[in-house]
C-alpha cells in the first residue's frame, strides 16, 4: 500500500523539477483564461446583490453597476413590510423540496438496487421499460391534458411534486453507485434469512451514503429551481407559488409586483421596480448560493460516476 | 449426499413463470413505484399523441374530437413554420455542441496541467456555480447586463462613446446572446466531466513521456487528446442524438413572449409551449411535438448504432 502511494508522489516530484518552458507557458495561459472565466461566472451574481442595495434613482441615472453609488436597503424593507408572498413561497418550496427529495430518493434507491441485482430475472426488461421513456415521449400536450383533464391536478401542488420524483437518468446513476457495493453483502443478508426489502433497508442503504447525498442533491436542486411545472399547472387561483415561479412573476409581470407589496402604503408609481426585482432574486436564490460551497463536491462525485455511462 | 444431488437437479430445471414471479415478488414490489410512475407520466400520455391528428375541442376531450388526418402537419409544413423551428433548433444545438465541447475540453486539459491543487478545486467549483441557478435567475442576470435603459454593458458602451442597440428589439443579436449564455451556464459542468475522464487516465504513459523529454504541448497532443478521443466521440454522438431537443427553460426565460425575436430564437419546445398555453392551439402544438419525438427517436437510434460500432460497451442498448 505504501509503495503504491509513494510512486505517484515521487513522479509528481519530478514534474516539479522538470518544469520546461512549455509547461510555464501553459500554466500562464491556464491561469489567465480560467481566472477570467471564473470572474465571469461570479460577476453577474455580484451585480444582482449590488443592484438590490442601490436606489431606484441611481439605477435610472447610471444603470446597474458593480458598486451601488448610494447604498439603500429600501427594496428589502418593502419586501419585509408585507412578507406574506415571500414567506408563502418559501414555505411551498421548502415543503416541496423536503417531501419530494425524501420520497424520490427512497424510490430511486430502491429501484436502483433491485435493478442492479444480478439474480433478478426481470431487471433488463424493467430497465428498458424505464429507459425507453427518455428516448420517446408523447410530447407536452398529451402530458398536460393527462394532468389537467384526467388526473385533475390543476392548481394542486401534486402536479409539481409527482413529475419530479424520479427520472431514468437518476435511476441509471443510482444503479452505477449500487454496483460499487459488493454482492457479498446481499448474500450475507440472505444467509441470515433477511428478505430483499430488509436487506435493502438494513444493509444497502447505510452503505449508499455518498450516492444518496449526490442524488438527493440533484433532486433537491430540481425542486428548488422548479418553475416549469408551476407555470403549466398553477393558475392565479393558487395563493402561494414556489419561489422561482414567484420570482418569474415578479420579473415578468407588474401585477404580481403590486400584489407582493400590497398594503405597504407605497404609491404604485413610486415602486422601486428594478431594485425590488433584484432583492426578490437575492432572497429566492440566497440559500442555494450559501449552501453551494458545502454541497458541490457531491455533485462533482455524481458527474464523475455518471460520466462513465449514463 | 443423494438428497443434495437431487436438489441440484431441481435447481437446474427452468422454473415456471408463476414460480419466478412469486420468488421475485419482493424485488418486483420494490420496482413497482417506478413502474407505476413511468406508466402514468410517460406511457399513459402516449395514446394521447392522437390529438395531433384531430381538430381538438377541449370540452370533448382527445378521443371524441373530430379526426382530420394529416391536416395539422400539412399546415405546419406549408406555412414554413416547421422548417423555421427545425432550422433554429438544429443550428442552436450544433453551436452548443461544437463550441461547448471545444471550451470544455480546453478548460479540462488546461486545468489538468496546473500543479496547484487548491487552484484546480476552486476553479472547478466556481465554474460549476452557474449550473446551480434556475433559468429564471439567468434571465434576470442577462437583463441586468444588456437591457437598453439600465444594463451594465449598455452603460459601458455609451460611456465609451458607442451606441448600444436595443437588444430586446433586435432579433439578429440573439443567437450570439443565447449561445454565450448557454456556454456560461454549461461549460463548468462539461469541464468537470472531461476533467474526471482525464484524471481517470493511466498516468504511466504521461510519466514515460516526461522522462523522454516530451514538452507540455507534445504530451497534450500525443497523449491526453488521443486518450480522450473515445469519450469525446461518444459524448458528441449522444449530443447529436438529442439534436431536436431544446433547452426550453433557457430560451423561454430569455425570450419569453417577445415576438420580435421569434425569427431567430423560436425552437420546437418554445413553440409547443406557447401555442398550447397562449393560443390554446392544442392540435398544432402536439403535431410539432409528435414530429419532434418521432424524428428525434430515429436520430437517437442512429447515433446509438454509430456508438455501438465504435465501442459496444458505451452503447445505450
């Protein structure tokens, strides 16, 4: 073991010594290009935050800037003066994300495990049945009519919760993760007389933690960023919309902007439209950005496994 | 001894279907939620594709609406609508695939040459960040930069003495904007995938080349790139397989219902969505959708056949 780890380290050492000219050139190019791209990745976020603290006047005068010329928290004060819409949107999104991620994760893991069992004779058939849906679909219209006319789920949060529960891609990804667990664990469970479900819950799930973290995060992200099914199935009758759909409405419709600060004694024409959009965006996206540094390694792990095949 | 032998014989006899079902009932039950899920959300809507051949009336439902044959398709062909949608969808996807893969590969290879581990990690994390945010926020970021009245770039251009075009009324600018925004959002994701492929590579060849005095360019040209070639080709083929699909969220949030921009920005998915949700034209909308599904299906089959020829291990089925 020690020999194995020592060799690459030794080799790395020689790379440091034998740094030729081309290596230096490449390093300079990399640092310049990658750093520029990284700045481009962060700058727009920074600009949204900066603009949310600007005054409406300064934006009308000099546009969105990297640093607010006069600092103001007015847009946030407005949002918090009548926080009903925001709190409602948060409650809906957090609820959907928690429930959807937990249920979806359990179902995806269970399916992935069963389909990975070599002694399960129907595994290929069922896998094809699942995979085929990503190759061919009926299209949006029949799906829409099914939900609205046949399942009667218009204006129901179930129309958002259910379709996001699983996807062929997540099941394939889970299967790849389960493959890494030795088959002997299942065998030992069988010898002890445990049923397949018991084996899954007691022996497999505890060994699946990295997979659960990765796939759980993919699921959570899809619920948190959800606006598409909301735009299809939630009409104005629904009082509280998921966060991103709320943001969508604030950006695109003045009417909902009025609603979101209704009763806060501000004349509509004086409304700081631009900064209010930015403040809503900051509040709606904040948690994702704050959590990002802690969770991104799981995403990278997921991509690495998924890239092999899937 | 004899008992064990006879049991062995029993095990080798092919069990009946009923017995296999009973034996595997728990595993079948474990798959049941997924089976039901895809049955309801993917297979049940399939017969509904019939709507593309009807003059759909909402109160009558799909199967009681009058049958009109291929009329919906005919209209879409003759009006040129389908041609425009196809052209936009395919061209955007080609740009995404070609420029996107080039950038992702370049960044992955360059990052691999950097010795500083902290920089590699930080750069990957930052590049990956745009992938995490919703398309709704992306549209706001873009608006922030290029809207005529307040945009950051608009003000920059004006202060440098230039004149900023009114981008949201100018269809010609949008192919560039959409491709740039797509690259911004997806480059980090693809870089991480390629980077994983590079780090998974056998390092002994690299070391041997180094000892033989190959410089960095030679190592990239003769070792890294050839090793990555199969991965690139396979990812490329699968991307081609999805060439009729579109990134609906990005296009719809950036362009929305701004009809001045449709000529250069309308793709199949946005048309399907709008003609259903805004003009309630369910029949034509589903005709376009069905066309996309069927033609797309055959393209995937073709791409898969190619992959299978190159490397059967990577084929989907």
